[in-house]
C-alpha cells in the first residue's frame, strides 16, 4: 500500500511517501503512522483514498493509494 | 458560454505578467463582453520571527487539485452567466513580488464578473489541494496557513 505525504507532513516524516503492508483500515493506518512518525500528531490532516477524501473509519484494500493532506494553503 | 477548455492551471514558477496581458488582450475578441474582473495574487514579504519571506514554494496533489478546479469552474459557470473563466496557480518557487495566483471572470455586465471572480478566489484557496512553504531570508522555512 502506497501512502503519499503532502505539505508539512513531508517535513514531519522526512519522506514524500511510504510503502507499507498489513493495513486493512484507516484506524490501523493512523496507528502505523504514529508508530513510525510520532510527530504527525502535531498537525491535522485528512486522508484521501484513491483521490477521494474520506472521513471516519474506512476499509482499505490492497492497491489503494492513500494521500495524507494537511490543511490547504494555496492562493 | 465559456469557450476555453482549460485543462491545467499550474505553471512552474512565477506567473509571467506577459501571460496576463495576453489573456486580457484575448478577451477583446469577445465584443459582447462588457466587464472582466481579475484577481492577481502576489507573494508578500511578510515578517515572521524577525525574518522576511523571500519566496514561497508551492506543491500540489495535482490530480486532486485539478479535479477540484474543474468542479469549481463548473459550479461558478452554472451560477453566473460568464463569457470566460480561467485561473492559473504557480507550483515550485515564486519570489516575493512575483505573481503566484490569477483568476479572470468576464461577462456582459460587471456584477456577475466581480462576484464570480471573488467566489472563485475564495473557493480555490479553501478547496484545492495546494500547499505553500514560506522561505525566509534567514534560510529557515514555515508552512503557510490560510485564513
């Protein structure tokens, strides 16, 4: 499962992306992230699965592409 | 009826003033247009922690951002009778004093052009997956936060 970080998350994780296995839902995803990068708890972000922003608990399937999006700051 | 099919709004680096001039000149062709409202966003030299902003580095989730742009454009064009509507946004580095964001709405009368332009600016800032990192003169950086 590919996870791409955006905005300040790239600084907090030191990475643009992460490839990880064994995650079946967003709760497990968040726990995995906190285990690997505790500082991600410093900022809010939303989760997009295959380019759709999702809310709450969401099942994740093999091959899903996850994007983690902090608050937008364009313009 | 909007004729332009603008696929991509992103420009690498600063938006050239010449491009804006070209766009405005292009509007002249539609002699039924009576007004165009434009927004030009420029990188500002804010002072942060005792040091001034020297540039902003913009990044984007391109696919999501462009999908959202087309949604915003469809919505604005359905709401206001516009002759033309387009926008550009920088990606990559833009120096203070350079242009990073441009929106144009044109119409027969000024009311709808002004409202459409303003609404588009606010929606693009709020809804498009774009991030700005403020690069300071003291070589530190801070992530931009929109109001």
